C-alpha cells in the first residue's frame, strides 16, 4: 500500500465537520449548471426520500460528486522545486482551485469540495464518503473512487489502516466503522469482497488461487456480478481490518521514480449490506398480533464499492521498464477507457464504450447507473507535473457532468417469515400439548376422587342400612316370639284354671286386651322405624343420583375440551399447509433460478457457481428442509456444517463435490486460527492422500495450495515431512503441466525449505530436485516460487554453517542448482531476481562454496549485485560477503575488479 506520511492536519483550523458534511451532501439530486470558462457549480437540496422509495420506483437523479485533494510537497519536491512556486492555488472557502499557466495567467475551476494539504483524514471522509455510506444504509448502491497521478495519495486517502496513528485511518476503515454502528447483528449482515484488476485480469485478494475471475451481467436488471469471488461475512471492525491487511499483502506494487511503493493494480472493495427495516406502530396499534406476524419483513440491500485506482503515469517520468512498463501500459489503457466512458456520459452520447475495459464494466453502475457516486481526485503541487495535474482536474470536471438515477433496493424476506412462523407454530403446539396434558390430568384426578367418594358413601350407607334392618328385624322377631310365648302361657293357664277363675274371666280378658294393645304399639313403632330407614335409603339413592349427574356434567366438559383440542389440531394443520405452500413457492423460485443459471451457462459458456454453492447443496439435503439463501461466506459454512462434515466430503464420489470441499479447506487453511483445527481433525492427512488417490489436476492444484498454507506453520512442516509430504509433492510436480498447479506445489516446497531442521530430509526425499524440475514450465509465477525456495534453503544452510552445524559445500551446488541460479540472476521479473540475489549472497557466505561459485560464473553476478541491486540491504550483504572471503578477494585482484 502506498504510504504518504505528509498527510497530517498540521494544526491549521478548518470548517466544522457537520457544516462541511451538510454542504457536501446538498445538491445530490440537483443537476449541475455550467458556468463560463468551463467551471461548474451546483445548487439544490436533498430530500429524505429513502424511506419512501421501493425497488419498483423509477429512481431519482443524482449527480456524481467530485472533491479535489491537494498533497503537500514531499521531501524530493522540497529540495528539487525549492525555487519554484506551486502550480496549484486552492481556495477552499470558495470551493475553487487555480491552476497556474505561468507567473501571470491561471485557469480557475470549481468543485463540490476543495481540500487543502492540511485537511485531516476525518474531514476528507466526512465530505467525500459519509453521504454515500448513509445512502448505502438506506438501500442504495454507492461508489467512492480515487483518481490521480501516481504518488499523489490515493491509497493513503482510501486504504490507510491507521495502526500507528488512528487519526490517519482512511475512507475504507471509517466507512465500515459507521456501517457497524448503524446495523443490528441479530437481523442485519455485512459481506465483503476484495479484488484487484491487474493487467486486465480480475484477481481475488482474499483468495490468491482465484486469479482469473469472470464478469457476469444480469440480462434483466443489468447488475454486474463476479462468480467465484470470495464473499466473507464480517461481524466486527477488527475482522474487517484483518481482511484488508490480508488483501493488501497480495496486491501488486513496484518501485518507480515517482513512488517507492506504486500500486500496479486497481483495488476494488465491495461491501454488501443487508439491513432489515424496522416496522413502526401505526394508528391501529390495537389490531391482532397475528396480522403483524404474517407480514414479511422488508430487507434493504445496499452495495458500497470503494475503488483505489492505480496512478496514471508518464513512462519518461516514472522510469518504468520491462515488466513494470507492461503494467504501466495496462494501467493507462484502462484509465483511458474510463475517461472515454465519462466523456460519452458527460456529452449525453448515444454510445458509451463500457466494454472496452474490465474496469469500465465493473464501474458501469457507478457512472450513468443507479449508484450514488463520489469521486476524489488527488493532485500534487509540483510545477514539474503540471501536465498530469491539469489532466486530473479535467477528468474531475467531466465527471461532474455525469448524472445517475438512484434507485433503492428493497425486497420482502419470505424465508425469514417462514422460519419465524415455523418457530411460532412449534411453540403453540408445545404450549397446547402442555395445557391439554394438565387439563386431562386434572379431569382424571377429579373423576377418581368422585368415584372414591361415591364408593365410600354407598358402602357406608349400605352397611348402616343393613345394620338397622337386621336390628329392627331381630327386635320384631323377639317381640313376636315373646308375645306368642305369653299368649300360649296365658291360654294354658286359662285352660287349667278355667273353673277356678270363672268368676275372674272379665279381669283376665281385660289384661289380655292390654297386652295386645301394647303389642300393636310395638308393631307400629317397628313400622315407623322401617319407614324412617326406607326414607334414609331413599335419600342415599338421591345422593347417588346427584353424583352420577355430576359425573355426566364432567363428561360433557371433557367432550367440550376434546372438541377444542380437535379445533386446535385443525388450525395447526391449516398453518402447516400454509407453510408447506410457502416452502413449495421457495423451492419453485430456487428451481427457476437454477434453470436461469443453466441457460446462462449454456449461452455464455461461463461457470456461474461459486466455490461454496456445490458444497453447501449436498450438506443442505442432510441437515435441513430448507436453509434460506445460499451462504457465500466460508466462515459461516464452517460454523454451520462443521469441519468433520467438510472433511468427509473429500471422499465423495462426485468430483465437483470433492473439488469444492478442497477449496473450502484451502480457504480455511489460509487463516492461522483454523490450521490447528484442520490438522487435529485429520485434514492434512486427507489433503496429502488426495495427491495420490485423485487424478483430477484441479484437485491437485487446490490441495497443494492448502498444504502450502498449512506449511507456513513450523509444527505443520514437521508433520508434512513425517507423512511423506515432500515425496508426494515431488510426484505431483513431476506429473503436472498446469502452471497454477506447479506454482502451488513450488510454494509448499518453498515454505518447507525455510525450516532448519528439515534440510537433510528435504534434500534426501527429492525436494531440491523437484524444485529444479519445475523450471521447465518457465512461467514467471512458478519460477518466482522456485527462486524463493532456493533462497530459503540457502539461508538455512548459511545459518547452519555460521553456527558450525554444517560443513562441506552447499547441497544446492551438489544437486546442480548453481547454473540455474546464475542464469536467472538478471531475470526481468523482480520477484525472481530478488530471491536469486539473496540465494547467491547466502551461498557465498560459506567459504567452501567459493571455488565452485567462481568456476560457475557466480562471482561476476555477485559483483553486479553489489553495484546495481535496487535494494540497499542486498547490495550491502553482497559487498560484505565479497570482502569477507579470501578466495573471492584473490580472484577479484587477479581480474582487477573493484567491488567498491
């Protein structure tokens, strides 16, 4: 990343950020008016219509906003141009800039914002990018782009991470801070892609194996997509900063006369924001809750694109040559194509040549499309670069004429509604079952208590009635027997004494009558007692009838509850039918999308599936009935599916499933936090076995890349060696013809070459010979990895010789690597040349190698390195090595060469 530490506030007071922001955001929807002399100004105000727009609305007009930022003089300009005045004069309060033609005449231009060399990074973000970020959160697409000559601070403005000084944070970091502050982690999501356009090839900065991505265009909506690009969901700011740091490590840069760290590619950061719109309670707030539950939530989808364009440059000033010259030509061609498109849009031309470059195709929505676009042009003050400064200013002036039609993107989240209804249904069913069980238990308890009480009462009254009946029966029988005995005794007595008591008949008869009357009274009493007992029995029977009626009432209540239960079951079946209908609709939509994708594949011959699609599909079939939209993030797939499941797919019969599973493992292995888990789960063993069991070269390529990622860890390096990894990699290199496969294998072996403990084993198993065998490919990327491996091996040998661990000549010389090293010491590709120079320096540090190096022609190359190497540290190392070797000194004296 280009670094310019001159961008600081400098203690100069500026306008308040709030006023600047409001001033800059005003006029987004107004058309610019052209003033005399080619200057521009804009008026108007922006209405807050984001909440009222829908995805079907025609859109509103929004002009491209342009701000100009002046870089302060750097160290070289302060000394070279000390006697010359700046060619640029800025008037920020008037939003005006003057470009001097000479000491008497100048051209004046107006922009939406003019930022001096003292403007802070925070102010630049507030006036340039913050309105675009706010629009993205409202559901619009937005673009922030930096354009200017190389070395004027584009990368500093956009991509500065601010590790050492937080106030130096660039637009990318500050934009994500504002986005994270406005979203809800529970309902919203943010996904990030980071790409570079290098030599008209789109490469994935988050996954270097994706080095030739294709551009696809939706024939209906015109949206641009990049199938296969890594899309990672981020949850917090530190994770995003790590992704930026990872992407910047893979970006191409070179040292030119204008910039020591000049970006050689266009960097494109894509941030996809899905934000759920919260519903406001209306006036009819008392309506049924079900009506609000059945309404699908609204999701707004915004996309923020931050474009760090490579700097335009003139070859005679930048001093580019060789491969750097080819890079400069490609950069200038793509920027020229962008300028032609902006000219056509500014002049309302009927034809806009967007297909002349991949850069213009990627930015099709940003200029003349539906995105809200802000452009910051960066210029320098040096009069030596007045021509480039004038070209940059005119580019910004033309861009201010471009009008975009802003459209909000909203859609209903039916899948989320279906999941929510499913959860509610399960909750209602469980609650109903609990209530039904509790009611049945209560009814059963009441029924058992009633039966028990009725049984006890019946038994009690039955026993009492039987006792009373037996008692009265016994007493009646005893009374009758007593009366009969008395009657018989009286008759016998009367028969024996009939004569004697003749005169007493009247008295005896009256006595008998009295006894009969008493017996009748006793019988009447018995009859009354019997009636009382019968009445008591009747009362008991009435009570039994009442208990039976109570039981009938309870049965009726149970029947009523059963009916309610049947109604609930019917309602549940109805909800299940509705959910099934929604699922069928979702499946039909997925089927239609697959059919459309297949037709596009047939029509354009391009693979539309991402690396994750083929893997997620079979896992879905095993774990869930439906899973919502396809996950584009490797991290989320890792959390949902699990590492063991992904590793099991490495043995799948379907080759597509296997290769996508290998790609997922490779992506996971790129992060140090996942490497230990992969190794513990047997992922390393599975990857090594794929090199022998699979005949698919694509699987060999991705598996070798994953092994290369794992080989960056010293512990994993020893495991790879112990499992015969070098032999397997050497065999793969011998059988492979694809440059990318050879690059991955060479990268893995190069990482192993940097381990001091594995030198002898690596050489014995053919690691050095495998590296030298891969030079047959002649591809610069493969040769760069071979050179890196040889440099690592030579460095470890030099360290071992210095410590006294190793004696004898270099193993690289014994294996015949020296001729190739000498041959490539002047290679045009800087990565190859730099590693070869380091290898020669390390080999020369061991005196025993000196004679072989002299006879092999390496001495002359060391002398050239000490004189002409572009890196000072390597030059110093070469000089120190030559001066410390007696053998080299004698040969130099014989040849009359001076290394100073």
